[in-house]
C-alpha cells in the first residue's frame, strides 16, 4: 500500500508536537494523519480504534450545573468536551 494514511486523534493543543514528528493535516477530512513510511510508534498516543471513537460520538452528553442534570433534546447531539475539536 503506497501512500496509505493512518488517521490520528490529535487535540488542537498537541498539533505542533504531531507536526514536528511528521504528521500531516488532511484539509478535506479535517484530521491529522501519519504516512505509512513514518515510524508509527511515535504516534501511539494519538491512535484510537474506529469503534472507540464511534462510541464516544454516539452517546448523548449530559451536563450538571448547580446540581441540575440536563439531557440534550437531540439524541445525536454531542457537546464539546475539550478533547477533540468541535468540528469533527
């Protein structure tokens, strides 16, 4: 597989570190990736299985403020939690 890509889950705060290791930005998918010609072990902390990321995106999030827990009306709504950019 020539030019295959391994997509990474890089938080915005760590983008410079990933870039310094050789990761590239895919503007169409809005995700960082590592080419297969790079040492993938350098990117282990940003690798995540597709099933794990899919589960976290499908769970509706709740929020507790002043002891009141709210649930989103839209079950597909996923509030920004600070771990991933809100546009993913």
